[in-house]
């Protein structure tokens, strides 16, 4: 896709390495995330790959950066996965603690969803969060996601309850 992403979204880039590594190294931020911190070389390769990855390729994840301006520092990222058949998507998001509490993540996820609806035929988007991750649950609810399932799970060796959320494509 060649269109411009709406602020606060932008493509990841190599120069984001220090910011990316700083927030992804925080244990409290990664507690409920599927990712784990990675060595600089691996993180740099990931940033390079995501800078060039096609948006919304069926069967693949793409990661977008969150920044308050196109040239600003990286403050977080959003992962989007489009199913192989293109009918559903998943979303996940991470925002550095210093950038939280100002509506930035809500604006970024909303912008990512707008791009998804505009560029794919996906009928709905799923979001999954640990029930203890209140900020993520609230963000999903603010955007209109409805909780559709609850299940006991093991995550990183710890018992937890996961909540699944679903957002239908706007008419």
C-alpha cells in the first residue's frame, strides 16, 4: 500500500531501534504481550522487515509505529494480522508508559482500523487481552469492541483469564 498512514501512525524504521528497545524492555509493559524483548540485531532486522512489509497481506502480521508526528520518536506499535482468507483480522498494541493516558493509543488503533476497513474485505477484528489488563480492555471497549468470550489460560507459566473482543465491520 502506498497511501499515507493517518497520524499518529507511521511505518517503523531502522532509526526507531533505541526507542523500540527501550519500551519493549520494560517488564511491566510486556507482561501481557505475545512478544518478548529481543537482541538489537534481531530487533533491527524486525524493524527493517516491517518498514517494507505490505500492509494487510493475507496470512501475515504487520507492525505499525505510533508517534505524535511523522518525524517524531517511536512511542509504541500496533500489530495487525489479516487471516489467510481475508475475512477477519486481529489487533494488538503497545504504548510506552510515558505516552499513556492521553488518548494516543485510542487514536492510533482507530486509525489502524480505518485503514484496515478501507483496504481489506475483513468482516470483523478480534482483540484478546488478559482480564487484568484493564487499560487494554477499556481501549477496546471505547472503540466499540464487544467482549465475546472468556477463558482460563496459561500465559508465560501463569494462570490467567483471557477476554476475547470482537468489532464488526462498520456498515
